[in-house]
């Protein structure tokens, strides 16, 4: 495949360099951009720790809890391309500011949600705001910092924040969820996981015009049909996958079939529209470079596995190991340190070692960690589960079975995010920088949503099978121990039998989800090793690429 970018008329300056603007506040600009990135990434995971409490307070079923995560990721990922295009057309600083304000308003609505519908709607609106802010943020880095060490450092900080934000979300979510009051006001802690965004987002939006320079605007039109068909297509597929995993529906249910068929049809329509409109939402030329195409594919698969790890492990640590929300949050603290270490190594080595070796090694480390999560020893027998309920958690050693692999996963993802972020926007034309960064973020969010939907389907399948098999033995064990299977467990809405069945069946589903996630990560690794051939010397400049045949 040939990777070629056109020269400017003078043949000396790359298109991306032509739009680089200088600013007296480069340091403050980077802080502002990273703050926004932290907010949008943090909200991919901050609610994970709070899920059991949100479900109990708003009466949301276990199956529907995933929509609190996937609803945000779908709106975010599905509209990112439109957000990138809007930034190119109307100015990235302007869209960045509008995105921050929208995100803040949505966070306020989420914190005040009175029912499931209101919460899910607020999560979708958060995704809309993030879809405007995130691609503008990454594009503003490319137009604020010149190619070379300065931009590499800024990109490394951005990539680090992408990974650290997910872990910080779990820690912060754990702390906030454990609160029962704030500044003297009685409030459910999980609501604070949303409300905390409001002052941060509004302050950042206020600072934007004072710190960031506006980018050039480029003529063109909005591809509204493409945005609608692409977003609804993704929604249909995720909805169908989610329904397939629920016991009340399954793969042969009409809702599942119709959703999946409609989703595929809409995505095909999206592809046809993009090939024919004058100003496509997703220009085919973005994929003309094998380096970028490989980066996009890898950054769709790897986060699919990572997001699922956060979701299932956070539930596992709380509901099986018996950790409190705050303890669960701190259980993920090593991830923050590990990803900083991995990203720091990658940032220092990316100018000396080809991206393929860094990202390829990182995905192998992450795949190993996911496999080891699937090997966490859990005794699922009725007697052991009932004893664990009495003891406040299963007898699983965090330091032996969880901690080492959280570190391994984090270091691996740090090695992935930095080179993949650099190669994904490498040599993108100035007028397409918003779209290029939008595609990168889209792949991460859509990959996360599709990955979580797929792995939830896998987990629910094995969870339901185990629940059916253990129901009678569990009831017999409760009666034999002198208990009442219909008695309500204090602090929950579950009967003793339901709690026992969950304690025996959820680990079975989580184990298989981790196993499939490790396979996904190995797939991302294979893509990187096979197709990513950009040299480390090329990442130090925006000069036109040479011709690579392969």
C-alpha cells in the first residue's frame, strides 16, 4: 500500500505546519486541553463504581446498567466525526467551548436525575458535548504546537491523560459514591460523580477564549445524513448485542434480529453516503495511509478490551470481593501509576524505537493481564458463596490475584496509547485535522461500546447458565443452614436466594468476559505487528511521507 501526502506549492512546508499558530500561553493552553480530555475520558468510567448504587436508587436492572456506560460511549463515539467536521468548518476553539458548556449542563441533569430515562438521556447529552470537545482538543494540539519534540511531549501528555483519566474516574467515583453528604447537604454519593463536572467544565469554558487561539475555518458542508445513519447504525448493533445477552430475549428474538439487521443496513447506507457526497463526514482519504488505517483499527479493538476490564473488574471487586466503593476506587489506583510509567517510557522511546515495537509489546502485556484476570480463583459452590456473604466477601487476595495484573495492564496500555495517538494523526492535512482526531476518538469510544456490549452478552450467557444450574442447590444449602431463602438481605433489594445465586453466577460470566477480552487484545496486537510500519524518524516531522510498499 502506498502512503503519500501532497506537498504545498513551494514543496517545503507540510500542510499541517501551515496552520500551526503561536501563543504566549502554550503551557496554559495544554493544561486547558488536558483538563477537558480528563473530563470526557473520566466520565467513561467514573460511574462504574457507582453502578450498584445507581441501579438500587433508580430501580435499574442489572442488564440495563451497562447502558449507563454504553449510552455515553455511543453518543460520544457516534457523533465524534460530526464534531470533528464542525470544528473544521466553524473553528475548533468555538466548538471546544460549546462542547464544554453542553457537557456541564448534561452533567447537572445527570446529577439531578429522578429516574432511569432521565439519567440515560443525560448520559447521551454528555456524549454529545464530549463529541464536540474531544476532537477539537486534539486538533488544537496539532495547531498550537509545532512538529517535533514540543508536539510529541504534548501528544504524550494527551495520550497519558486518555489512560489516566479512566483510572482516575474509578478512584474519584469510588470516593464520591461513598459520600452521603457534601458541604453540609444530604446527597446520594453517586450523584456527585456527575455534579463534580459542572464547575470544572464551566470554568474551563470561561478560560478557552482567553488562552486558546482560534483555528482557521475551512469551507464545506455538514454531512447530516451521514451523521444520522452512522450513529443510528452503531446504536442498532449495540442494542441488538445487548438484547442477545439477556435471558428474556436471546439471539432469535425479533427485537434482537431487527436491531442487528437495521444497524448493519444503516452502516452500509452510511458507507454509500460517504462515498458519494461532496463533503463526507468520513473522507476516504483519511484511510489512504496504512499507518493511520492500522492505528485506527488497533485503537478500536484495544479500548474495547480495556473498557470491559474496568466494568467487570469494578463490579467483581465490590460485589464478589466485598470492597466498599472507596476501597474499590483505590484498588484501581495502581493503574494510574502504571499507565504514567508506560506512557513515560513510550514518550522517551518513540523517537528511537519504531511505534510497532512499542505498541505491539504493550498489547501483549495487556492481553496477558486480561488472561490472568480470567484466572482469579473463585469457589462458586453454594456453601462457599454463603460463607463469603457472611464474611463480607470471597476469600481472594487482592495483592496476589489483582494488583500485579492491574499494573501489567496499565503499563501495557501506556505503551499503546502514546505511539498510536502519534501515528493516528501523522501527516493529516490541516483541513482534516479535526476529522483525523475525531476518527481516533471515535474508534476508542465505539470500540469501547461495542466491546462492552459484546462482552456483556458473553458474560450474561454464562451467568444465566450458572444461575440456572445453581438455583436449587443454593436454596437447599440455605435451608440446610437454617436460613430462609426468601428473606431480604439487609441493605439490598435481593432475597437471600437471589444474592446467593448472583454470588455464584456473576464470577462465571466475568471470567469468560476477561478471557474474550484477552483474545480481542491479541487481535489488536496482531494488527499492529503485521501492518504498522512507520519509522520512528518519521514521527519527528510533518514533512511528507515517503513511499512505503507493503
